[in-house]
C-alpha cells in the first residue's frame, strides 16, 4: 500500500509540474489554439493593415508581455488574429488565429479557423534583437503573405 501511495504521489507531482507523458515541443491542435485565442487579451493599438489591389490583411497582435522569454514562446503561444479578404494566397476570406511553437528544435507557425488548423507557415524564423532595438508594431506584406511581429526583443518572421 505504501508503494502505491508513493507512486500516486510521484505521478501527481509530475502532473503538477507538467512533466508526465507530455513532450514540451508537441504540435498544437486547432481546438487548443482557438481556446487560447478566446482567453487572450488583444493589443488593439498594434493593429496593422496591408493592402495589395483587392487583397487585404488586418493583423491584431495579442497583448504579450515585453518580458516574455524564448522558452515561454517555444512552449507555444497565440500571437494574434489576422483577417483576410480578397483571396489572399491559401487563405479564404475570414479570420484566423495565429500560433507559434517550437517542435523538434524548429519554429513553426499555424493558422487556425473554426477549431481546425487550416495552414502551416512554410517558414518561421526567430531573431533576438538587442535591447535598444525593440519593435512595437507588426509588419505585414501581401506578396506571398508574410508577417513580421516582435514581442519585446523576439521578432518572428512568417511566410505562408
């Protein structure tokens, strides 16, 4: 009986610390991204709009603390919402939640809609900027829909 109680206690400890049966670099699912987006506070002052002909993308970043760490970002984070119109490459018109995570040592970006991941970024890079060069606003390009967004010193570039 003592062994069982000890094992049960160890299992509970592992669950409490997040160490049991879960890989920290696991791919997210659409429902988890949608749930994170619902809970997030948005930075409405950081909205960026890009247009190219009839194509339009409006990006609203999540309100991420400027002292966020790379380790926190690597575990996976909802980073904002993009609203597309005008048949932007691989994005039917609508609103998408964007999420970033590190899996198997590489950065990945996801676009979720209606609880499903609809597309993955073709490339994601992370650059840590010097403290003096902290960006506050995102940049959006509609050439192949690319996005550059910075949270504190960490700047992500996405290509979809």
